[in-house]
């Protein structure tokens, strides 16, 4: 089996990888605590700090944890 390794990846208007400028991705994760206003503040702060992109995530905790195996969840 032969695997191909990409030398670069394009996301949005940016190409990252060998021979391309470094890009900064701000990791906001779930620090918005599910609050849209807080998420907007974090996006603005990332922009002000010079980030080229941001990464957000959200999840529903009840879908991630099994109360049967982890009753404190």
C-alpha cells in the first residue's frame, strides 16, 4: 500500500505547508461556554491578536457521556 503525503493543504483563502507562510489559527474550542455573545468576543479578540483563522467547537454533553458508567457526568 502506498500513501501520499500532501505537501500543502488549502483552507479558505489560505494554503499552508511547505513553501507557504505560517498561519495562526486561534483555538477557541468550547471556551464560549455555549454563549453566542462570548463566542463573538473571543472571535474579535482573536482577530485583534492577528489570527488568520479560528477553530470553534460545540457539543451536547449528554451525548458524550454515559451516566450509567460515569454517574458524575
